């Protein structure tokens, strides 16, 4: 649980860290599943463009691919400038 909390904290530290989607896998017997934010009562990932829940925007294809690419390019430039 602490590992998932750490990955969420990393993802939310800077706007450009949001480009990472770090999963924590939990093995239960012979199967494994990804530990979700919801299982730890953590906030859902938000859309890079509008701030709504990311799954909502992804499922509905609310934003264009070009719009998402533009936002990602801005975040990458911010990351480069921060180093």
C-alpha cells in the first residue's frame, strides 16, 4: 500500500510527472492485479487537458489526439526546462 501511495505522490508532484502512469501489481495466489487508487481511497487520475476524471475523457474521446499531443509536448518542454 505504501508503494502505491508513493507512486501516486510521484505522479502528482509536478505537472510533467503526470505523464508517468506507474502501476503496482499485487500477487494473489497465481494471479496478479494492479492496485488501483480507489482501493486506497486516493483521488482518481485527472485528464491532462481538462482536469475531469481521465477515464471519463478517454472513454468518451472528449479530446482530439492532436490536442493531447500538444499538451504532452508542453509538459515535456516544462520537464526539460526544469532540469
